[in-house]
C-alpha cells in the first residue's frame, strides 16, 4: 500500500502526474533485518539530500 492507502500502482501514477514526473529510476535492494532496512533508508535519504541539497517532495 502507498502512504495514502491506495494500491501502489495507483498511488504512484497519481503522484507522478501531480509532480509532472516523466521518468523513474528504480533500484531494488535485498536487505536482511529491520535494523539494517531502516539504516539503508536513512543512508539513501542522506545521499539524496547531499546530491540535491533538498529533501524529496514526498518527505517534507
């Protein structure tokens, strides 16, 4: 489920239209354990912030 409780295929489509997104890069990660999963999410968000100097629109 997407954060708005709709199936992700619907939620992502609406969000892409709203944000005027014309392409996505999708990466898959295999991470074992909840602690490592949270750590990986934080690391990816930090990397994004360092690269763009802002937070993603969905993370404000």
